C-alpha cells in the first residue's frame, strides 16, 4: 500500500514500532526553551482536506485567528478517506488570508522507513511542486506524516525548517524539542473533545505552547477529524488567549515578536 492510497496507511506497530518511536523522541533532541508567562496556542491541519480549508478556516477566522496548513502536494486535487482534498486555489486563498502554508512531504511518506536524504528529497519535491504552481510561501515549519520520525531525519530537516511537529500529545514548555514538537489531536469525538479541553485548561494553569492538529472538519468526520461544533467548542475555550500559526508562535517563543 502506498502512503497516498485512499485507505489509510498504518505505521508499523508492536515492539519494533514502540522502540523506534522511543528512539525518535529521545535522540537528536534540539532544545527549544519555552518560557512563557501566558499561554500560546496554534491550530494546525495536516494533509489536508477541503473541509479544513473551508469549515476549519472559517471558524478560526470568526475568532480573528489563523492556522497552519501542512500540505502534502501528492494529495492535491484528490479524494481520500478524509474527503475531498485541497487544490492549488485553496492553498493560494489560505495564504492570501494570512494562514501559514507549511510542509508535510510530497507523498505523505512514513519517514521512519527512509533515509534522511530521501526525506529531504521528498520535502524538496513538495516545496518545488507547490512553488511551480504559484504557491508562494517560505515553508518555515514541517509536520511528520503519522508523527513518524528518526533521529538523523530530525537533524537533517532542521536544516530546512525552523521547527518540526509530531503527533505525541502534550504541551510544549520548558525544554522542548524543536525537532519533534508535541501536539494534541482534534479528533476522537466526545472523548477527544474532553482531551482537547483539558489541554486548554492545563495550558491556562501552566503556560506553554499548545499545538492542536486536525484533519477534516465536517459533520460526520473521519476517525482523524472532528465536527465543526467540536472545533468551535475548542476555540471558545481558547478565547482571550494568544492564538497564532506555528511560525508566528515560534517568533514569540524565540523573542522575535
Ligand atoms: Zn498527514
């Protein structure tokens, strides 16, 4: 099964997968000191489906916020288990409205299964393709497909991006890993909504950088997505907080904003 198949690819599980993920987290840590006196929030959408560009952006914009969209151009113009995917017009439109367009490899590769050089090539292909289609952006940040990383790849990708995001839940604070930032999913129905709201309560109690990641935003979402009501409820919980796309949040963390 290729990563771009319409049915979802599931990365290897079992003990091997667990040990590999542990190594990816523990090794090649590039410290990013996050010392904030108030919470910082980022909403991100991966792959990404049209419903994230439509419903997702509309909801955030009602609150005056912008998101980060991790585009894998191999999905451009296609339909997957997440629904109809973005097209080039969506990317240009989001960019024009102030959202961040960021990199997620071209073919949505499981980067734990390839060399760092192959990972870099897949990312360059994504950026070059999108640039050739007139999507003008700096591609400042990156998200690992499936959250699957490897130590050498983390190091290599930080030569191309300011920060890399994974999918391990948690709030980034204190000494975080610039090469594998934690993120809380926007999925899982009622249970997932509780988890997202708990994360907001946690970041209010002890400031840090809370990054959310989602996929589709529609009524009857996939297992990787959420409903518009789910997203709205999380946004309401974040009202009054500093919400920015990842690159702009990084400016705050690094004292550049
Ligand atoms: Zn993805």
